[in-house]
């Protein structure tokens, strides 16, 4: 979605959150605020941080523990983007620990993946692998969580960094297989040379078929 479209969506959501109907319905206000924060996260980190701070307070007022915790985790991403690295680390680590304590599987997958992704980007592949493996294990044991494309994307990059190219290639074939009926092309099949690309980045030959 283009930025101007996202801006329109953000403005529409802002107007929705200010309507009397939403203002007087705490649960609906929380839902609309989360939607706006997600959009702001694509456009402006400062706005997103403010959104998630407000959402945390809304959730606490409603005794909604799940979103009070997740708001901290989501705010960590804005802090990272704003250059507040130490604060971001504390927030995401706190959120992960809280999701584990409250058995919020979706939150655990998201924040384990986020930490793993950050470690992978820092070329700390061994540590990244540990976090991403934990996230992948949760996805496997909780099918209701759905297919975790993002977790697998970062796991592929991590495996390439660890020179485990055959495993990366096998995962790439799964992650980028066509959607729908056999022979039907889809978004997940858009990167057939994924492993080769990251092998070149790491100056390592990709495995042959």
C-alpha cells in the first residue's frame, strides 16, 4: 500500500476514534486505537510510540492484560526506530517475559521473532537461531497461530549466515511455494532465488539442486 493511501487510512481511523460512539465504548476504542497504531507504525515512529503509550493505559483501565503487555512490546519497535536502543531492548524483553508468564502464544511468537531478527541483522546468527527456533517451535505446536512467514524469512537468513545452506534452501522452498491450487502463482512464490541471493551476500556458494 502506498504512503498516501496509508495516510488516508490513518486519518480515517483518527476520526473514527474521536466519534462519540467509539469514545463511549472502551472496547471499541481500544480496537480502533490498535488499528491506528499499526498504520502509524508504517508512517511515523513518534506517532506510533504515542499511540502505544495511550493503548497501554486504555488496556490497563479495562484490565485487559493481554494488550497492556503487547502495547509495551509494540512500543519497543518505535523506540528502536527513534534510536532509543536501550529502552527498546528493555521493553521487548519485558513484553516477552510477560507473554510467557501469561501464556500469550501469539505475543511470544512475535517478540521471539523480533529479537531473533534484530540479532540476525547484527550478524549474531547463533543467538538469532536460538530465538527463532523457539518461535518456530511455538508455531508448530500451536497451529491456530497460523503460518509464520516472517519467522521463517529470518530463519532462512540466519541459516545462510551459519552456512547451513541446505536447510535454508529447504525452508525457502516451503516459505515461497505457490498459494492455492497446484500451478497457481502467489506472493509466497515470488522469490525463487532467495537462498542464492543471501548466499552471495555472505560470499558463500548456494547449494545446487
